[in-house]
């Protein structure tokens, strides 16, 4: 562990800051990354894409409902 990362940890601890979790990669984002890397479009049915969008919207709504302000 470097001195800089130790210092950041101490600053976070002192000020009560928490490290945010990394966002989970969705299938849509992963597919877009692969498509761009390969230069080809994936053949995914519209129903599957809509299902993924619905899951993402549900996750956003759940996250929004759990946020509590001080």
C-alpha cells in the first residue's frame, strides 16, 4: 500500500467519508464495449434489450428509494 493511498484512507476516516462502490456493469454496457472493440453489431432480440432496460429501470428506482438525506 502506498503512502498516498494510506493518506487518502486516513482523510476519509477523519471526515467520515466512505468509498463509493463501483457501479455494476450491465449487459447493455458490456455489449456496447464489445461491439465497439470488434467494430460489429450484436444481434440481440428487441425483447431481450427491453427486458434489460426494464431491469435497469427497476434497479434505479430501488436505489432512488433507498437514498436517505441527512
